[in-house]
């Protein structure tokens, strides 16, 4: 019979060997799953030189300061500033706007914000509020009202409370009481609780116009808060308003005491000057009198002269 035998060498399993890659390979090399490393070429449009957003924002502010108020010139300079940017530098522009706001360059803020909005960038409530504030500070009340009506009609139920406060303060400083009352009525209709500055401004107008009943109703409906939050060393601290009132009263009392002391010092100096003038006149009379005559000098002057 034919016998078939299988040698163990044929079916012997290979010893599994671990594949080790060299440790000192370049950082631009990406190791694939099973086919070894392959080179990763750097992108062409990326540069190794990196510039921070703070230096870019300062450079943008310097570029805009030397320009005139012509719209085409300002927009052209801003377009050339971002010509080589792959994406719109929103953070840089926002920081530049903050620098201009601290320097109170309201016209530049209006120009840069309108240019940014025309590019379709930065359409947030913060940028709109900055534009509204700049228009009000620059005296463009009509444009500020147009922007307010546009925002209020598009964001009727989600309008932030700070916008109402800003418009009420604008009308309060310009003594436009009817429009201020309209915005306050809109706040009450929408169920937005007014802040303490809004209540004080409306209450002052009620007192000026002699509407004491409405003033009392306003204070009864919106009483002053018992607690107030203050930021002390970066931490939010809850403080009673009574303690704040006491501290403010103590400051006022200390200031009044300083004023009283200064007035007392001035009065004492005036009285001393008057006494010195009287003594000088009496001494002149004594010197002018003849040696045989007896000069009637009061005892007070004698004591003062002896001292």
C-alpha cells in the first residue's frame, strides 16, 4: 500500500516577528497602518513666520489713523490690509475696534464696523451695540434711530436689555421725553425688567414734569434691589445695598467735613488778619500821641503787645 506522510516542516507556523520602525524619523513623516512611513510635504501657502493678533490690531489702528474721512480711501486701505489673508481676520478687527473705543475714535469705529458688516463678518449684537454707541457719541442721532428700529423689528423678543438702556440714556440726555417713554413702554410690554439706571432716569423725568403719582407707582413696582454684585479682584461678590449706601454716605460726610475744616481754617485766618490790622492801627496811634498825653489803649491790646 501507498502511504503518504506529511513532514512537520511544511505545516510549521512561522514565528511572528514584530516590525520596528526607526525612532529618529522626521516630524513631517506620517506612519501608515501597514505600509510604512510616507513623506508629508509642507503646504505651500503657509509661512513659518507667525504674527500675533495684538500686533496686527495695532498695525490696523495705525493704518486707519492716518487716513481722511473719505469712504473710498478708508475702505481701500482696509481691503489692502487683508488682501493676503486666507480668512477674514475677525479677531484682529475686533481688537482694533476695542482699541479705537478706548481712544474714543468714534468716526473710525463707525467706518471700520460698517466695512466689516459689508463683508458679511462680525454680525453680532456686540458689534451692533458698539456701532450704536459710536453713532450716538458722534451726534448721528438719525442713523442711531434707524439702526435701533432695524434691530428691534428683526429681534423683537430676543432684544438684549442693554440696547433699551442705551436708547433711554440717549433720549434722557437730549431731553426727548416722549420717545424715552415709548421705549420704556415697549420694555414693559415685552416683559423686560428695567435696570436700576433706567428706573432712576425715568423717575427723574417724572419728577421734573410733576408726575408724582407715576413716580410713586414706578418706585413701588420696581423697588431698589437689596443686593448688588461687585467684582473685587476678579471675583464676583454679593454686597447689600445698605452697606453701599453707608459707604457712600461716609464718603460724602468725610468730604463735607474736609470742606468745613477748610472753611474754618479760612475764617480763622481772616479773623487773625483782622486782629493784626487792629493792633497795627492802635500801635500807630500810640506812636503818634505826644509824650505828655496818656494814651487810652485797651487791656486786650496791651496783653497782645506784651506777648
